[in-house]
């Protein structure tokens, strides 16, 4: 087990990892003077170890619906902490009472807290064991210091044994935490109802910050030892099990909408040859692969964009968007947009609604779009998909609605463009 894994574990333990998103139905129709309240943890505050993101998902969603974002999230907040706030924090209760929509991101710190406690107990046990070569006799060893001790263990077998015991302890503790969480989640929902029975309440599921793509794992295999990759997969597996069980509790809540962020951050690849563990987009949507102190399980700006899009998709009332969701997305270089996971692009582009003929979604229908249609057509003819087209873009590209993207569509787009250029209304 190499130091990078220790760093990953450390990052997981010292940070907060939960993601939530929200849903609201009738809310978007009359937005004047409506408030969108964000409750929860550091996912919701927009925290990043290198500084908060420019726009967190609460701001993006509020902007989309033209209402005011009120953010009462707090870094490190647990479900117990949220219960306390909803019970006795007059500021939070007041904000909740006037909100039309309430987005809740909670749970990640509960799992991390259980992880810390279990690790602490295990370390104390090692330190009290006279036959433990590396730990016996050490005092006041916190988790971070213990990780440094494990890092320094030269016998690889012994090092793996420590890691394996640590993972087992974490697995068991998070499992117990998940069981304890169900009544807490129900209580949070009830407390919100008691303050504001009319608000639309959206709970977000927690994403797995260790779930990365297969190609990322393959790259890791080239860079690091097999034991590192095995340990990373083990961590991913533990996280997946605990988070999935926690999310299952969230999904059982009544009178809420569920924005499935776990799903939004997960690759739906049934061809996976590696194992059954979830593969995902954490490499693109969080800072999990950053090195050293910059390693971060929190969503980056793209992650917040993806969460916002999922929340908006869940809430509904999709419109042709010109707000920060669209502006942030379209400001990305096209190559970077094309490199985004298709599921994420589908989600964002569905929320921004691409217009027929406007394949690159820049709100102009012109020769660039005609060229894009031809590029797509020739790629398909050549047996490859050169462009990572989302479903929405494919619909935009099929200008004549015949179910295929080809030269006919390019021609229609050009005809439309020529018409508009000469003062006409166009044909699209
Ligand atoms: Ca265009
Ligand atoms: Ca067509």
C-alpha cells in the first residue's frame, strides 16, 4: 500500500462527502419573491480545499428559477447537527418557514464520523498490544499520526494487514451508522414539516467520491503498484456499500423528492470487465485525483454544475435557459464540454434545452452547426462516434426530424441560416 492511498483515506476522513440535490414541482411557475433554502453540509456550502467554488449548486438552481438562494448549510454538519438546527436555531427555522423550496444535503459527515471513531478505537487497541511492533507504547496517537506510522511500515505484508484491519473496522462502523440514520432522516423531514408544511422538500443522495472511470483505474494501474490499486478498489467498495445503504434510507422518506446525485456521479457501464464496483465520474467532478493537500472529495465547479442540473431535472419546469447554469456550461471550452461524461451532459443540456438546429448550443443557428451535423454524419459513416453527443444535441442536430443525422440536416440548417441572414424568419 503506497502513500497515495493513505492520502486518499486521509482526505476522506478529514473532509466531508455528501451530495444532495433537490426537486420541486409547481415551484418554478411564479418565482417572484420566492426563496430557495439550502440546508446541509459542505457539499451544499460549495466548500473546496482550495477555496469555495464560484457558484454552488444552490445559487445555480435559484438563478435558474429566478428566486433567491438562502444558504444555511454548514461545513461538517451531521444529521444530528441538522436536527439541532431545525429544533432550536431561530435563524434556520425562520429561513425554513419562508422558503418555497428546501434542498437538503446530509449524511456524508455521519459516515465520516463513524469512520473516525472506529479508526480511533482500532489505533488505541494496537497501541495497547505488547506484541504490536509498530504501535505498542505510543500514546495520544490520532488518526493522522497513525496513518503516518502505517506509511512507515517497511514490511509490506504487515502494512497490508494494518490497512485491512482498518478497512474492516470502517466497514463495520459505517454499517452501524447507516442503521442509526434512518430515524434521524425521518425526524429531519418531520421537523421541516412542522416549521413549513407547504415547502417542496428535496433530499439529495450521497455520491461516492471514490468511484472513478475504468480508464482512470487503468491509468492508476500503470502508475502505481497492484496493491495500491487493490486498496483503492477496496476503499471504493466500502464507500459504495455504506453510501448505497444510506441512500436507500433517504429514498424511503415520504413526502420528499429525491435528486439522485449518486446516480448522476456514477457511470452506467454494463460492460465493465473489472468488477462489480460502481465506476463513476469522481475523477472529473471532484478533486479526488489531485495530489497531496489538494486532494478533495468535494464537488468542483463541474460537480456543482452536474448537481444543479440533476436538481433542476428533478424539479422540472425546464425552460430555454440563459441563467448561470447555461452561462457556466457554455463558457467551458468545447473540448472540455465534449470530455464531460455523457450522463452529465445529458443532464445539463436537458436543463438548458438546446434549440433545434443549434447543435453547439450557442443560441445561434449557423454554418458551425451545419458543419457539426456533417462531422457527426461522417463519424457515424466511418463506424465511430467522433462526437460525444448528448441526446438533446442529437435531437437538435436532426433538423428535419427524420430520426437520422445526415447531410439533409446540414442543408436545412444552412438554408435557415441564409434566410435569417437576408432578413427572413428562417425555417427552423
Ligand atoms: Ca449554434
Ligand atoms: Ca435528419
